[in-house]
C-alpha cells in the first residue's frame, strides 16, 4: 500500500507518478543548455574559490621584485624575465641606432640589470615559478590574485544575497499577510527607500567609515545589504497577497494555526520559486556593485583583492600590460555570464509562464 | 488625470524630506570631519574653522539652518575647496554630466527599441540570436570593464578615437563617443530585451489579430497597434534606467577623465566634503524623483487604468 500512496490517478484513470515542482523544474532546466552550462561554470568557480587555500598556486600577496609585469607564459619565470630584459636591451639598442645617443647610459643600465638578474636567478629557487597568467606591478601571480579576488567577490555576492533575501522575505511576507494599514505603512517606507539613489548612499557609507584610505569589508557587507532587500520585499509581498486568500490558508487558520506558522509553513514554501529566482539573479548584481565600489577605490582595499579592485589596477596599466586587465575582467565576465544564464534558466524552469519576459 | 498628477506630486515631498534628513545625519554621525585630513592643525584654528561653518552649534540648529538654506537653493560653501561655493562647483560640472547622461539615455532608448523590434519580428532567426547575444553581453559585463576595454581597442591599439576628455585629436564630437557608448550599453541591452519580450507578447494579443483580420498591412499593424502596447514596460523602465545612468556616470567619468559631477561626487566622498556630498545627493535624488514622476505621468497617459487605481 505504501507504494500506492505516492501514485496518483489522472483523469483517464491511469496511474501516473506525481511530479513535484522541483523535479519538473529540474527537468526543464536540463533541457536549457545555456542554463546548464551556467550552472556548471558557477559550480566550478565556487569549487575553485572554496579550495583556493589548498590549490597549488602561489601566495596572492607574495611580492617578487624580480618578476614584475611578466606577460602570461607557460615557461619558468626566470626564462620569461630574462627574455623580457633582453627585449628591453634590444629596444634601447634599436632606438640608439635611430640616432638617440642620449640613451647610451640607459643601455648600460639595462645590460647591468640583465646580468644581475641572471646571476640572481641562478641561485634563487623562484626562477622555476610558472605564471601562466603573468604577474602584476609587484610581481604577484595574476592567477592566484584572480582566484582570491573571485573568492572575495563571490563571498560578498553570497552574503549580500542571503541578507537581502532574509530581510526582504520577512518584511514582504509580514506586510503582505497583515495587509491593511500596516501593509500600507510598510510599503510606503519601501517606496520612499526606492526613491533614494541607493548606490550614492552606499558610497557615502563607505567613505564615512573609511580609515586612512582603507575600508573594512564588514561595512561593505552591511552597506550593500541594507539597501538591497527592497525588490525582494515587494515581490514576496505580491506573492503572499495572491496566496493568502486561498483555501489551504483558510484550512490552516480554521485549525488554529498561528500567524507566524501560516506565514512560514504555508505561505513562504509556496513562494520559494520566486525567492530562488531573485536570489540567483541578485548574486551577479551584488558582485557588480561591489566591484563598482572597489573600482572607485571605495570597496575592498589592499592587500585584499576583489575582481573590481583587480580590474581597476589592470585598467590603470592596460596600455603596457594588457593582461593585468584582461585576466580578472575575463574571469569576472565569465562568472557573471554564467550566473545570468543560470538565473534566466531557473526563472523559465520554475515559472514557465514568465518565459520570454525580459 | 489632474487628481492623479497632484497625488503623485504630493508624494514626492516625503521622499525629498527623507533624503535631505538622512544624508544630513548620516554624514554628521560619521567618524572624522572635513578638517580631520589636515595634519597638525592648531586647536584654535580648528575651533575657528568650525565656528565659521557653524559646526560648533547643536546638531539640530545646524540641521534646521541647512534645511532652510537648501529650500532657498543655497548649498553653502565647500569645506574642501575653500574659495568656491558648492553651487559654483556643481554648476561647473553639471552641464557635462547632463550632456553625457542624456545622450546615453537617448542612444539606449532609440537603439534598444529598434533592436527589440527587429529581434521580435525575426524571432529565432540569426538577427534575433545576434541581437540577444549582444544584449546578454551588455547586461553581464560591467561598465568599468567595457570602458577600459573599448579604450584599449579603439584608442590605444587602433587609434581611431580620442582616449579621454581633452585629448581632442579628432573633432569636438568624437571625445564623447566612447563614454556615451560605454554608458548606454547596459541600458541599451536591457531595453532591447524588454521591448523584444513585450512585442512578442503583444503580437499574440487579440487586438493585433483583429487588426490583421481587417486586412491591414504588416507594417501598419506593427507601427500602429503593436508598438504602443509594447512600449509600456520600456517607459516604466526609464526611471530605473535613469538611476543607473547616474551611478554609471560615476564610473564612466572616472574612466574617461571627464570633469563631470560624478567625478566631483567620488572626490567629495573621499574628502568628506560634507556640503558638497549632501548637495550632490540631493540633486541626484531630485533628478531621480522628478524623472520617476514624469515616467508615472507618461505611463498614466499611455495606460489610463493606472491613474484610476
């Protein structure tokens, strides 16, 4: 009999296996190739981010003065640095051939530093380091900086989303369920906060609590979370309002369930789809906001790195060392792409009616 | 309709009140003052400075004084640039930003809607796929990545366009091309997706089928019947788009070294130039609130059901 319990009968009296919303959504998601690719890329980024401390990569804060601004290469750093130095000598030599005799002392200097580098590297073990994505202006490994920067960016995205979802869900659910005057007041507050240019408020908060040019990451979390729950609250409120007069809520109420129980056990599980869609789509927007602040110099500060601060550092030096911009920018863009495709796919899967909406 | 406009207008007042109050107190409770950056300032000088700017009075008095001044349109002296008032600083930077922002908004609306129409009418063909791939790039890639990469490609490698404000190698117009395109890209992308989706929905609506059944040509159906219904979501997106352009211009102005109000804002936030920060927050909010108001009114005209809700 137990087996028959989870079998349902359709209108033609055939036994069918009931498909839950989640199984159905998973099936739809699997058909969406882009969303699936987005899912795997996101998982890959998450694993690399979590496992960063045990991965065989260089320390992201380690400064190597011998290996400043090395281009991406699969060869050992010693070789790359020497070939860069000899390229430099060639460059000066060809300018001297063109008639720039004032560069002769520079040539001597370049040759001397080439010899010094050669003798230095013969005794140093770091000569065998491989920097497949090159190094930055302090000789730090771009690969590990990008990975650790991604860790911070993804963490901020995650924490921001969790906070926004918690505040937004509770606020929206209470407002929508209670209705009437309280709902009116609570939504007026949301409306007014919507009118605020919230990125500007975050900038002010970050600038306010900045000490000697460095700001704490904790303030960044709070500032971003404080202003980001509004949309979630509105969406959840709308869902709750449309559900609260349905029969199952009436049944729960007639059996004496408390308001909190009705909200948390009956209403919220039914809005989970919307909440998940919002959460997935808001992670990339948090990451963008964080990077935006870091780009302006108001976010994560050295020696910590985030994708935003790495892009900023790279953009300052892109003319001579384009890889310092392109490596973090590509990592960030791929992740944002993946998250956006995953979010769109989840929306189509969990809420098929919304398909084709922008 | 008039009632709707008045009701919407009155609701602007509490928003502006909250903005002014919030920004005033937020900044005043912050640790460190506008003079804390100056090392070794003698106590007497500091006291005189604070007296000059009325910072020795009780907070409430300062607040009321500030509120009154703002209502008169006077944002006071800048704490950091002592020779100029906030009004002068903003008046100098504002026109540049307004030009940049409105060009970007116009560009994104015009191109966004056109691309949206083309994609919707050629759904699931190569035009649609190309346009929507570009749109996803526009949405996913942040402004501060697009800006430097466009600079790298078009100014440094190809040398076609000036890299920043002031380096006017070509004509006067060209300096603005890269920043405008950069700033408009995300909004263009969003509007293209939005209008594509809403046109697809409207194309299946009954009144469109009726129009076709009357024997109207396809171009008339699209131009007269589809567009009006499909543009509503785009109109309501203009408010958020405007807010996004304001914050986006902070990044674009710093990337392209444009002496606009966005750069002044970031600098004043870093300098803790109280009066300047507050003035900018208030002006940005006012712009935003007025824009939202206009959008609501336009929406009310396009869809009268809203006004009578």
